[in-house]
C-alpha cells in the first residue's frame, strides 16, 4: 500500500487547492453548492494528476534508476511491477471521470471535463517529451495551474478575472524556476544533470528569472488590489494592505531558494515551513475579513 501511495503522490494534491481560487475570490466561500462543486473538482484534478504521476514514473523508470534520490521510487526500485502502474494509471483516470460526473449539471461536467482532458493530454506530452525543453517545461507547469483555476471557475460558474489568471501563471512560474534552481545546484555538484534540459539552465539565468517573475507577480497583485473593478466588487479599498503578506511570502521563498538551497519541492516547503504557513494564513485571514465581513 505504501508503494502505491508513493506512486500516486497524494501529498502533491495540495497543489490542486488552486481550483478553490475562483470560489474564494468570487465571494462564495460560504455557498454550499459552490463548496460541493469545488471539492468534487479538487478530487477530480487530484486523481487526474495521480494518473499523470503514474505515467511519468513509467516513462522515466530507466532514468530514475540512475538518479540518487528518484531511484527509490516504487517502479525504479522494483517494489511495484510495471503492469500495476499501468492499471493504477487507468484507475486514477476513471476516478477523475467519476468525480466530474458527480457535478451533475451537464454544462459544468462538459466544461470541467474538457479542462481536465486538456490538462491530461498536455501533461502526458510533457512527461514524454516536452519537459526536455528549457523554459517550455516551466511554462507548461505554470499553465497547468491556470487550468486548475479555470476548472474551478467552470465548476462554480464564477469567471476568474484576468488578474487571477495572470497572478496564477506568474506565481507558479516563479515556483517552477525556483525548483529548477535545485536541479542546477545538483548538476554543479555532481556533474550529472538531473534532467536533460538542466544543461540549458545555469545559476545566473535562474537567479535572474526568479527575480523577474517574483517582481512581476508582486506588481500584478498590487495592481489587482487597487483596480477599480475589484474595489467595486468587494466594496473596499483596503485590499492593497494584503500586499504586505504577498511580499513577505515571496521574500521567504527566495530565502529558502537562494540561502537554504532547498527549493526542490514547493509542496514540502508549504507543509513544513512555519514562516510560510503563517504568512499564507495571515494573508487568507486578512482577505476573508475584507471580503466577508
């Protein structure tokens, strides 16, 4: 059972909370129907992502066996047979389809299902080939999070604003570049690139890319909080105050990336770093008070 969990990576499901963003920013966090639809979409996205993880490990099994850390994965270590991985991949896909069907409304099912299918095909292509191309790889990862936001919007009939789409793409692009920095550090230490495309990155480029994306993300967020349409929607001109927490969060993550050199897994950082957790919690609480009180 432990090997199956390692293959489908449930700890990575935390990324799929992005489907809740339209509901949160749309002011319907207390709506039972939107909560139900968002939870079902979260589960559907989690299962479809696990199906992709299975395919990724199947496709990378030989390379993983040569990797100092990934060699411990169930397929690379031989703990699970290849047939079981293929079966689990199909089962996760079926579970995602079942969660989508539970949305009930035909339009919602078709829209959310369409987004999930685009995500699935895109990521299978990513695992098979596209992740070998520098810059293309991080853009695909970031676009995958945009698709999560769009799926959440379709599930709740809340159209995400252009600001939310931009911020989602920029923030996850920032996180992706930070993760690639960890690969570059490993390549510099061992002389062996963890990924084929790592040779197309170096510390100078990665550091500049991280700085640029963090800066643009912060500027985009500030512009969002002071935009007239947002102030009108939430009947408040105080949203700009939450920019402080966004700045602190970005600086903390850059500290972890550049000083601590531990940016290899954003999910682990979110689950373990108390400072990051406090900043995110404070930002969410401040936003909740402004929107719902």
